C-alpha cells in the first residue's frame, strides 16, 4: 500500500519545539486601560480630599490656647469658637489670625494641629513696658502702644514695670506708642533705673529715674546715641557727674546734652 502524501510531521525534541504567539492588545485597548487607571486614581484622590476637607471625620472638637499671661484667655477662646466643627486640615494660622485680629495685646499667633480632631493656638503677647494703678487692677502699656486694663497686679512681669504718668494712659495712641518705643530701646543700665514715664505730646517723652532726676528724652529718634550719653552720665565710677544734684538731664538733642 502506497503512502499518501500529507503534511510533514514536526521534528521531535527541543529542536522541534513550536512557539505559539498570541496577539497582543491593540493601541485602543492600551489607551482604555490607561484611562481606567487614571480615572480610578482621580476618584481615590477625590475621596481622600473630601474626607480631609469636607467630611465630619476630622471635625475639630477641641481648641486649646497657650501663651496668654495678660490677654484675657477666655475672650480668646470665645473668639475661636468658629473653629469647632471645621475639618482640621482647613484650619491654618491665617484662619486663626483672622479671628483674633482685633484683640489688643497679641503680637503673633500660630496654630498647631493635634490630630485627629484637636488644634492648639499659641499666642505671643506684646511686651509690657509700663503700668498704672487703676480701680479694677492695673493698666499696662504694651510695646505697640496699646493698653490692657484690669490686669492683676501679680500678673507675670507687671510688678517691676515703671509707672505711667498722666496723661499718658488715656492719651493719644501715637504718643503712647512713641513712649513704648523709647522704653523698649533703652540700654539695660538705663531701663533698670527708670521709675516713671510720661508724655503729653509727640516728642515729649520724659523718664523719671531713681534718685529723682528727670530724663528728658524727647522723641524716639537716635535711641542708641541718647542711650550712650545717659550711660556716660550714670557711670559715676567712670567720672560721670553726680546726678544727685541734677534735676533734669536733657538728651533730646544728644549731641548737646543739658543738665538743669
């Protein structure tokens, strides 16, 4: 019987292995896959953003205030009440600054997140520079020229302050600010001897020293030079004059100090 012609049989063994290739994805399918992945990532990010910024999951339920010594903490806490219920990631220092913008005595604030639902507001107060006894406590002059009233006499840093002379406490704010700037720029050796501060008009700051001498300072210009002149007068061991016989030391023009 003769053999019928047909297809040849594949070789046997490794040399005869057959590789079957499957068709890959088309360009359209690859684009669709990329779009699907991108849409999934976008949806996930949107969900996370909603949870962080809009959902009640991270709503603030605890606001603490630190750093207040002279400023009324209860007033600060009351003004910060709108923060409660807001998502924590939406609360920043700018939001806190807006709520406390008109509170006298505050120099700077910052917010510190305390996850998951707390925020701490840290207050830095203006430096107190002078005081005056009042019926309901003490009026305190701050470095920016503002005055806090009703401060307890035993409040930190208040007892050793120089006294304000009338009409400074209730006078013009610009005059108070000038007097405050003078006090904050005094050399330590001079500041430690100041017992009173007064000013009835711009450029008329007067400082009462221990021992009775009045230091006529004038305006707040040339602070360093004025300070050097006064220190030279106060340095009796270094040959300075005896201020016990001087009623006034005028350094409003520091190049030409005058004693009276």
